[in-house]
C-alpha cells in the first residue's frame, strides 16, 4: 500500500454540471447527510451552506453512540489508507503507534473508541495493515446497529455494503481495496473510502434522489419511488406560506374521499413549522369508505388542531362528504370569521363552492393524476394557486403508514381470531378424561400453553405451534 498524493479535500466533489443539477433538482438530503456522517466526512462540509450534508443531521447523530462509533472507525480507516506509507515507515523506524501520529490520523477518534470499549492500540508489535483489518472487523460487527437510522423503504443491505471492505479481514483484500482507492480518490465522496466501483458521476452524496438512484443501479435495480426523496420546490412552499401568513384566519378542509392521508401529512411536515402553527384548524370530512388512516391523522399532526367529521350515508351508493364540506366552509366564512381556506381534494365538485364565495381566499391541494385539466384551468382563470401534494417528500410519512398498517392488522386479527384458552382447556380435559390437581394444571399451562406462538408458513398460512417438550 502506498499513497504519496494528497489531494486537497476542498477540491473534490464540488462541480455539478448545469444539466446534472437540473436533473437532480428538488430533492431531500436526509439520507446523504447520514451516510456522509457515518463515512467520516469532515464537519466543515456540514457547516458550509453550499455543501449538501445537513448540519442538523450531523448534530443529531453526534449523540448516537452507534453512529459515532462507525464514523470514527471510518475516519480512521480512510486516514490510514491516505497516509499508509508514512505511517508504516514511522512505525518501523521510530517504533511508534498510530496513537502518537496526530499528523496522520485523528487521535481523538482512537480515544473515543477506547472509551466505548473498542481497543485498537495493543501491546504487541503491529503492522499498519493490522489496524485496517481490525477496523474492518469492528465495522463488520457494528454497522447493523445503524439500521434504524435509515427508513424502511431504503434497502439497508445496500447501505451496509458501502461500509464493508471486500475481503477486508485479509492482507490481500485490504491491498486490493487500497489500490482501487489510490487510483480513483477523486471519484470517492469527499475522498472518504467506501466500498463501491468508482465512476465519473460527480458527488454521489449530492442529494437523496441522486444517491438512491445510483445506489440501486449499482445492484442492478431501479429506485422506483422518487417521491420518497423528492420535495416540492421552494417557490411552491413559499406560495403556501405566503398564503397562510397573509390570512387573518386559515383552516384546512379535507375531502377524505378524494385526498391521500399519507401525502397530505408529508406536505404539512415539509412546510415551515412556524407557518403551519398559524393554521387555525384542520377539518377532516370523512366517509366510511375512505382510508382508515384518516383515523390516525390527528395523532400525527401535532402542531395543528384536527377535527374529525364522519359523514353518514343515507344511500349506500351516495356520499354526502361534498355537501357537508361545503356547508362547513360556508359556516366558517360567514359565522366564524375564517377568511382563507386550503382545500385538500382532487374532486372538481368543489369549484361550485369556490365560485360561490368570491370574497374568500382559496388555495387548493390536489393529486397530480386525479385532478382533471378543466378544474386546474378554472383555478388558474380565477388566479387561485394550486399545488400537487404528490410533489412533497413522502419519506417522512412512514410513521403514520406503519401505524395505519398495524391498526388494520390488529382489527383483522380481532375479527378472525377468537380463542379463549380457558374454554379450550376445559374442553381438552373433558375430551381426554385426564384428571390433574390444580398444581398440575398450573404447571401444564405454564409449560405448554403459555409459550405457544404463531408460525407463519412460506405461503402465508398461519398456525399455532405448541411447545411439546
């Protein structure tokens, strides 16, 4: 291993062509900020407003010991790789350990790892390559502790692989990885070592959209849901915030039949918190056939009061949501002093409501594929701003999605599983004619019945398995 070139870090990964910037526009930076932290990117790139990584993410992960350990291990690994020949010759000539070489390695990283029970400095004589192998082993053992830092929609095995040096527990493996790194340092993100095939694609940590697309491409897959990492442009967000700030009293009215709860939560979560707190109330006009997730909406909308209005059906085939919503808006305008309304619905039926209240201010949130051209043209003709809730990043709506899934699973299980163990045992004792004392029954229950559990077969079938030994 050898490295005699030192390329200034501030000259790496800075250039993005205008075409590339346009292609990767309107993206989040949460995932790349976490990856940048973990691989050991210098803090100055988080502090600098013109660099992609987020300082907020850096400060959050600094307090996470699992993340901090991986970061310090990766910092050390890259530092040793960059200065391998200098470290190696110093160790051989002066019999020094890397702990006494602050000019080559971040000694504070070694100190932190030691405090966390990870010892890299040992009494026996060590070769420089031994440090690399040990670091690789520690990373291999601990990288899974960072799984929960990343969302469930991102394949963590792909993230994990970035940190694992191929055959990195052997001298030959570290030599091969080092040769590739030295030959392509400018192509590595911020010159930090990761396990990937170097390519001339600019900074892979430019934003989440670019990173996830390239990460999946490396594994022969396509990252299909860009809504997870895309976000509405600043102009759209500014228009919404300006609308709210210019109002005396604003409410959001939601047609739950014709809006998506996950996308709407994502939209609100991606707006300025101070501005969203100025919204007086969110009115959910719901129907029995709408998504069950609306019942959880209030719990995941912590900064604004939510009122849930469930409408009944006189005829099963006819919803009354549009009538209830129209009456509610009219009452809010004429009686409660609400001057501005954000309508979340892709249904054109509400144009009549908007047209009948010319003195009120309206902003409409629609879904791109569900909203027709005619209603959009009508909104434009009245100079009413509308936006697509599809454009806002849905990556931060996982919490309500998981909660909705769990709630629905519980409901389904309650409907389909109705078993009382006491009743079952009474029948078992009766059919078998086995006589046992109370103490024997209690032991039988504790040993065989209480440990029983569900087993899910490969085809999805579920059975109850007893402990029989």
